[in-house]
């Protein structure tokens, strides 16, 4: 319990002094500040449950929103930065002190008086924060910040003032003459401009079976990772450049892996569950022909010399894909009552079913049509789609003169579906409503003595609910669907239609 208590204490989040000279930016809207505080609280709750990856992701999103909404001069922004820095330093699975220090450095520039909560102080974190405050050259007017410059090394070991390019993501220089590292060494950039080619660098050993080094990154809106092989340009230094059209959105997620024989991972910096994250800022216009656009609002992109949309950034992303095509097979069951009439069996009593069929003796759920369906759906938003499913199928009867299947049904169902998790996740459940029409058939035993089966016809209006899920990438997935519908007025019944197949997006 003592060890657990010490570990929990190490997760103490930093809080700014109430007497801090920093003040909330005038341009930060109150509703945005409320959302930032809510996200901050949610991240801390995840941290209490030891969900480091989820907590870090929430705070990174909060930082991106704060920058976008002009709230990056507020105390709450500084508080989020220091809490995120602690998460990186204390993460038991993948601690990253360099990224934690970057967050501390950014925090003290906003709030020079940020410090560790005295009740939950961790000596290591206090020391790291004070070091970054000293390196940043900021002081707290109330004296909370140590002013003694003694511990600061003024010699060549301090790379701060000599670093002309803090946004260079790799620690390697052009000529790498250093010793072989024991692991992948990589400094994650704090931020980078969107819609600009991004070069990532690292140092990786060649011993231990390492054959190549690969960057795995997520394009905006996608769940799968794209691989980009790194080039060994000097000694143990590697680099790869991500195309500008793949660097967009609010954050850029990636990890680096050293691979051995057969593509087997040997070591990694980050992983698919907890990737490295770079906050993306507005793109820097470097030439007169560049687009003037906000990467967080693609609709704002304009040509500098025209009033139409700027040139396309490249291939479609999942956010651009609106149409879904469903191709699948179907089968169903429906309820039959004793008052319903079959379609072909000749009754012994002409007064029954207009002498065109017979009643069943035992009610229950009967097998429906076996066939296929074709659906076309359009996403009005990321979570709502409207579309039409066309269904066809057949059932058999023992009373067809040539013994062939006789009951063939057709139906068309208009659907509105809601995806609570959106359409970009790996697993995407949904539910919605159905309205349409057509003819549908069921088969049921009408002659129990001889074991003969006849078919029952139903129509013409169909209404009810639909639910199911999709599994796969946003562009191609497998789906399972259930339509629970009522059919009326012809031999009204309740029917469950099960279908499964492929979803193709375009």
C-alpha cells in the first residue's frame, strides 16, 4: 500500500498560484473556458483510473482547442500544460521526460508562478519545474520562483540559447558521429504547422537485428496507421518526411518502430495505443500561391487571387467520404397467426380463404425469404445517414406445380441511422428508423400429417426500427444489420430481417 500511495502521489497535478500575474485572455470566450475545464476534469478522472493514454489524449485535445479559440494565455491553459507534463513524466508504461519538460516550459511562460501542490509534492517534479522555469528566464513576482541562478549551467551544456530551430523534431545533427544508442532516441515536437511537410528524425541502433526504421502515422480522421520508411542519412540518425496533405487537423499522431527480420518489431518510441502527439497550428503561407486556410475549418480555404475554393489538398480523407454502399445477404422470420391464409394449398372447405389457401393450426414465427440486399446511404453529418435498402428473396412451397420456389418478394426501405461513435471508429454501432413498402413472404407447415409447407404473403406498408454495427476502416468494413418491422394491411405481421455483408465508402 505504501508503494501504491507513493505512486499515486507522483501523479499530483500542478496548480497555479492564485496570486499569479497571468490573467485570462480577453479574447477567450466563457463557454470555451467552461469546455476546457470540463475536459481537464475528465482527464484527471481518467488519470485516477490509471488510464494514461486516454487522459493524455483529452489534454492534448484541450490544448489544441485553447490555441484555436485564443485561450492560450489563461491560467487554465497553463494548468493543463503542467498536468500533461506530469502525465508524460510519470506514465508507468512509456515515461517521456523530454515531452514532460516541454509542457512545463510552455506552462511557466504563461504562468511563471506555477508550482507543485504542497500537499502532493513530488521532489523530482518540483525540481524539473524549477529547472524549466530557470531555463525559460521567467520569475514569479511573489518570490515563489527560485531566483538563484547558481544551479544553472552557463557553459556549453545548456543547449537552450544555441538551438536555432526548436521545431526540429530530431535530436540528430546532419553528421552523426555519436555512439550507438541502446534505444530509439527521439524528441517529439511540441507543435508544427498544418498543411506543411513534416520531417521527423531519430537516432536508432543498428545492432540487435534492426533492419529498418519506420514511422507509423495516422491521417486526419482515420483509425489505421500509414507506414513511412525512414532513411539512414548519417551514422545512427534516421529521418522521414510526411507529405503536407497528410499533416492536417488539430493533432498529428505517430510512433516510430525499429523492425528486424520479417518486419518483426525490435523496439519502438510510442505505440499504436499511446502514440506521440504533435499539436498542429495554422499553416504558414510561404509563397504567394499558397492557400489561405484554417486547417481546423477546411471550408475557409480560398485562393489568394480568386473567390473560389483553393486547390485540393490531395486524395479524399474519411471526412470527405459521404456515400456508403451496402452489399449483403438476408434472411428473416415473421409471426403467423391462425387467421392468416396460405397462398397455394387448396382447402377442403371452399368457404375458407376464398378457396385459395388454408389456415395453419399452430401459430408462431415462420422462416422468411432468403436473398440479398443492396443499400445506398449518404452521411448528412458524421453521425447521421439517410438512405435506401432494396431487398429481394424467395421462399419455397410444396404446392408449386413444378416443385420450384414460388414466393418471390421485393421491398424498399428508407432508413435514417444514427452512429453514436461517428463513422470513423473501428467499431461503429448504430440505430434508427425504417419506412417503406413491398411484398414479403413466409413459409409454414399447413399439413402437419403429410409435412407439407405453404407460403404466406404480406404487404404493402412496412415501418419499424433498424439497428446493427460496422467493423472495419472508414472506407471498407463488414456489417451486421437487423430490421424490426411491422407489415400491414395485407395479413399484418411482425418481421425480423437479418442481413450481413460489406460496406464500401466512396
